[in-house]
């Protein structure tokens, strides 16, 4: 099996393109993970209650 210059060049070009695609995919996944972490951090509930301590502690069961 003989390989000529154009075949070798085409294979090298395809390999470089595949490596560039994988690098781009990795970077995209890293950015998505970072964005998801930031969004989850923003959506976390506040640790302090907004109501005074005497409100919302009892529920009336009689109407």
C-alpha cells in the first residue's frame, strides 16, 4: 500500500481538525459546568428567614 503526499496531507489535516474539535468541546463543557455552578449558587435559598420570629410558627386548625 503506497501513500502519496496528498493522502498524508489529508490525514494530517483531518487529525488536526479532530483535535481542534475535541479541544473546543472540552472548553464548551467547562464553561457550561461553570455556568451551571453559578446558577445553582444563585438559586440557593437564603439562610435567614425574612419573617419576624413570632410569625409563621403556629397554624390554626379551626375555622
